[in-house]
C-alpha cells in the first residue's frame, strides 16, 4: 500500500509502523524488531494451568455490543486473579507507545487433551493497577487441524484482530493467556462430541513454553 500525505483535518497519515515482537520470558521481557523472527531468548521455561470446562474463565470485555456480556474496555483484574489465567507484563513504558494495526500472539503450547482452546488478550495496565481490555483472539486445537511436534508441542498463531491504541508513558503492556472466555466463545469440552449433544466434560492440563527453542511472543505493530 502506498501511504500518502492525506489528512483529517490537516494531519498527515503516518506510514505503517514496524512490527515488534515482545518475547514472553520468565525473567524480563525482551522487545525485538521484525520482519524476521527474533532469535530465541534464554532457556525454555514452562508455565502451567488447568482448564476445567465446568468452570471456564468468564468473558470480560471485548467487541460484542450486540450480546448481553460485559463488553468494551473493561477492567480485568478479577479475571486475572484466577489460577487458570496467565499474565505477562512489561515494565512501565518510558514513552508513549502507539499500536496501530493487526495484533497477534505466537505461542508454543502443549495440552493433555487433543481437543482444547487457547485464548489471548492484550491489556493496558494503568499506574493504579487497572488492567484494561484492548483486543483478543482464540484458536481451537483438534487432531484434524493441528499436528504437534514429537514432544507434543504445538506452534499456534492467534489473530487478535486489530486496534488503534495509545499506551501512555508510565503504563504497562500485558498479555493474558488462558483457554476461554465463556460464553462469548463456547467452552471446549475436551472431546470430539458435538456441543449440542455432548454428555461429558474433561479438564485439560495446559503448558505454555517460553524461551529457548520454544519462544512465545506478542506481535505488535508499533508506530513511533
């Protein structure tokens, strides 16, 4: 796309931002610039949680104004207190950060169930600690759609739609990882049974890899 100096009103249109990858880490997160994939950082670590379809994480926030859910830019701190919701948070930003365009999460994951979901959410953490929903996405794994490597690890890329959002200086960027946002996204029961007639639910033991040969990353189109 050719970007021209057209404006509303008299404001030039900025060229596309550079895609930057925030590499999830057990220590401090590392920012790296794409287009090429960043090199693996450090040793591989694993963070685990248990997803139980009988008590799935509830939906909080999001672009669903036609449904009776808590939609929009909601504070998700109560959701993040659950043991089945992981969070990875940057340091406080020294300067403002404009994110304009498609957002994605690239994860390396493993599950005890062949049928399972992984859900990611981008949040803005204010200096007072509020964790505000910005955008999100989900992917569903099943044997006929995704094949793991010899260690049972899947590489998944979750499309989190797009946004045009400014993170002010002093705020922090947060990535949430879980396995659902019910009932906005129908909970995964852990089986191949049709949802309308399913009679059983099976918890999933989930593993998120980060670092080393199995990096997990948040991909942001950042304008400066």
